[in-house]
C-alpha cells in the first residue's frame, strides 16, 4: 500500500494526497495551516460515493499500526524536511520500521530521511514529454548517479520512461527500481 503524507499545523502527520482539502473534503483548508483536529472533522469520502461517506483523514500512526504481518507500506513524503522528526517518531513507536519504505520527489528531504530514519528510501521521478509528439522521453541515466550521491536505495519512476538500458543500468549500479502507473 502507498500513502501520501503532510504535516499539519501543530505537527501531526496526516494521510492525504492534496495540499488542501478542497477536492475531497469540500472545504478549502491548506493542510499545513490547519490543525489536525479540524482536518479530521471533514467528510473526505462522500466525494467518491455514498458508500464512502463519513470517512475521515487518518493520522499516519493509525495507518502504520494497521500494517499486517508481512505487509509493506510505502509512504510518500509530500512536504519538506520539517516532517522528518515526527515521521521518525511515528515509525519508531510503531515497531514496524522494517515494513516501511519512504518515497518522494524532493531530494534534500529524501537524503535527510535516509540519514535520520534508516529505512529504504527511493526517489520518485516523473517523465518529460516531447513537446512536438507528446511522447515520453526515456529516463536519463544520470538519475542513477544522483541517487548514489544522495545515499538513496533506488528509484521509483514513471513507467512511461522506462527502457531496457535504463533497467540494466540501475541494476548494474546496485540500486533497486520501482515503477508506477503501469497500465499496459
């Protein structure tokens, strides 16, 4: 399972994809500027359908505590380094650090996370598209060096930019490779 996390006002880690609650909760509250108790008052399920009505924004600690034996949780850090002390504490308190992997787009945050939290950590990387054709541009092999320099464990990349050469180069560098949104 993969979840996205932000740090709310007063330092609670909440599980939500967007920077605000407008799309899912109907009220335009910026997560980082809002107390977690206020965020959790919102119904963030009804937008998806009647059967989800009444769903609340969970704390990360609740989600981590629900990881079953043998399960794995990928936590995408959607904010910056400010989340790391609380994230480390949630994971230590849970006793489930071995079942967690961190992912994110911000290299500085990920590098610090790897040094301070000591769980597998992967750099998320999207793709660029050719301006004329709209086709995905293959992932650049220089991503591998960047990941190694930051001490990360590997890459988690958009599948549209994957090539056999990229896969072989990542593996040859001793890194792990994850791919997202593989629809065909």
